[in-house]
């Protein structure tokens, strides 16, 4: 039998622990041997969860990298976006291969620096583009690769960010300002979708990008008449009770929905009470208690991207926040037909051209659960998280990569699209992409 892959968690936050949990479900494949995080409480909890000895708990990626010998085969790097490159470089030099959360860089200079280092050191770096592994998208890719609709002419993707997700992350949360999180909303939220555009188009090089968008809704002039600055402090009850974005409705009436964001400062409190949570929202310094219309957010709440590829194909991505329900939809048009569907529906349609009398096309509905081997697959991002981890283990062991495997090189152009789209929007021009 093959030995389990030994992994070190760097940045023991929400995302890294989701991936690391693969070790508890499949101990024959993965074992967590160490953790590095500046928060001592997180180190203690992570060590308890995975049975990590105290002498393998470290305060930083740099401390881990400076050890005389490795304490694992690979690193699961779930640090904050702007820390990805800085923490990855010394660990790659120390000999670790890596699973790295996306976006793997927050600017083009860092992107090129990490790509160069991985090549020079001959390290494997796989990026957490989990939607590639979600059966909905992997099945679409499989049909495209088989020629179901021939050469692609146009790709249309959209992401609707639900009203509660929009405000918890991009109005009240840590991604509300590019200055603080170092990434735009497009890069933070739609890094998956930009990657899908390049991947589904067969790796064709994108060469020109235009983009339009801005912050039009979550602004002070749109606040309800008479609204205060904080929902539970100075907003009149008759206003707060009718507001769709009341912190009471979002976080006290639904205390578990975004608990890992909203109650992060209570993560070291065992079973915090509703009273403790309400007191936290009444703290004037707590961003989650503030009015969404009178906040310090500066990222967009909608953005449209248009891409021109080197082979003449085109693509669009529409990101709109504040929708009633979260959804991702796709419509691909090729020389022989179309593929379209919505991730949340669990199925897509292949519509092929019929050149005959009385009928223009024929439809085949593909049920993802039936088409793909999804037995036992669960988790977020359409089941992609668990499938990504299984694929990562196989690749590091030297087995054949899947259709969805995302190496560092595979992820580059999706990131470059994001950087270029933001520049195009801000500078009101078409931006040419430079080759890597």
C-alpha cells in the first residue's frame, strides 16, 4: 500500500482547514503532520483536530522553512491573498511541493516572481481552482474535449453574488477594500470564473480585455431615510426592522450562515451565546454591525469583462452582487451547437445543430450526478473541494493528472485577465495582455 502524503498547514484559516479535512476522511491518502500560524489559539485547535504534536506547531511560514529538514512532503497554503507569494517562496526553496489557495498572487509582478521560482526550483504548485473539479464544469469540459459542439466561438459566464454574501465579504468584511485585502472584488470573487474562461477555451491565449463596472448601490445616497451609522446602535427600530441589510437579520437571525466571518473574533470562545454575539455587533469598531450604505467599502458591486482571444473567439463575464440568490451560469457557442446551464441546477444542455427539414436543433440534457462519478462526493463549490484534494494527492504521488488539474502555469492567464480587466475598467481603455 502507498504511504499517506504528509502535509503541513500554513495559515490555519477557514479555507486551509477545509482542504486539510481530507486527511480525516481519507487517512490512507493524507496525513497532517504540522501547522504554521501566528495565532496560538488556531495552532492549538488545529493540532487537536489532526493530532499534531506540540513540537510541530510553528508561528510562521518562515520558521517552518528555516528548519534543518522538512516535516512533511507538501504544504497546504491557506494564508491571506497578499501573503501567498511571500509565504510560498521560502517553502518552495525548502523543498516543499504545494497546494496554494487562489488567487495565488495579487499583482502581476508577484505572479511572475512565483512562476519563475517554481520553475527554477522544479517544484509542483497546484492552485485551488475548485470549480474545475466540480462535476458540472468537468463534465462540460469533457464534452468540449470530445468535440460535442466543435470549435468554440463565444463563452458567456455570469456570477450572481447573493445579497448576504455581498455584504458580509465585500461591504462589511475583509474584502471590502482593495487597500486592505490587496485584491479587487473581481479577483477575489471571480478568480474561479476567469480561470474557467481560459480553461474551457482550450488554453487559447487571451490577448485583449475591456471592462466596465463600479460601485453603484452600496453608497451613502442609497441609505434608507433616517438610517443611522450602525444597525443596532443608532438606527431607528422602524428603519432597521424594514432594512434588507440589517445586521440583526443577517447575523443574529442567521447566526450560523457566515459564522466563520462574522464571529471570527469569538473563535477562541467556547460556544458563544447570542447575547455575546449581539454585544459584538453593538461594538462601534465592529465592521459587521455597521450600515452597509455608510461603510468604508470601495470595491465594485458589479463588473462586466470582455475578452478577445488569439484565435478570434470572444468571452464575457458578468459579475453582479446583491442578487436574491447566488448562482453561476454558462452559455458556450461553437460551430456545431451550444452548451448552457446553471451550476446550482446540477445539469446542463447540449444543443446541436440539425441541418434538416422541420427541425433546427436537438437537445440533450446532461444530469451531472449521472454523468460523473459523484459517489460520496460532497462539500462546497459543487463538490469540487473534495475532488480537488483527491487529485492533488494523486498528482504529487506521480500519478496521471486529471482533466481538471490546475498547475501554476495553467492558472496564469486567468489571473492576468483579472489584473488587465481591473486596469481596463479604471483607465477606460482596452488592455493588451503580455505573454508569460
